[in-house]
C-alpha cells in the first residue's frame, strides 16, 4: 500500500507539473503572439512611413525640376533682355553716328 500511495503522490505531482508546464507554455505562447503582433504593427507603420517618405521625395524632385526649369527660363529671359538692350544701344549708337555724319556733310556742302 505504501507504494500505491507513493505512486499516486508521484502521479499527482507529475500531473501538477504537467499542468504548470502547460500553463507556462500557453502564457509564453500568448506573450510571443502579442509581441509578434506588435512587431507586425510596427512593420506596417514603418512601411507606411517609407511609402510617405518616397512620395514626399518624389514631390520634392518634381518641385526641384520645376524650379530648375524656372531658373533656366529666367536665365534665358535675362540673356534675351541683355541682348535686346545691347541691340537697342547699338541702334542708338548707329543713329547718333549717322546724325553726326549727316551734320558733317551738311557743313561741307
């Protein structure tokens, strides 16, 4: 009878240990699942943030290209203006030279 009692005690201890182990394993599994879900959420957030940053970068590149076009256009306009001013000044100089030349001719006649 001692051995039967001892066997029951050991079996009860084994069952208790197995139950404790099962509970701990389930708790560990639940904790790992929660951590995995948290990591998945962080991953989704990071992917969304990367997507937004890429869109922002694309927008900035578009703005940069537009600014470069405007800068180039401004340079072209400025160059044209200087060219026109130089042509106008040359035309004025030509008119002044022609008038002087005409005055000299009139004096000689």
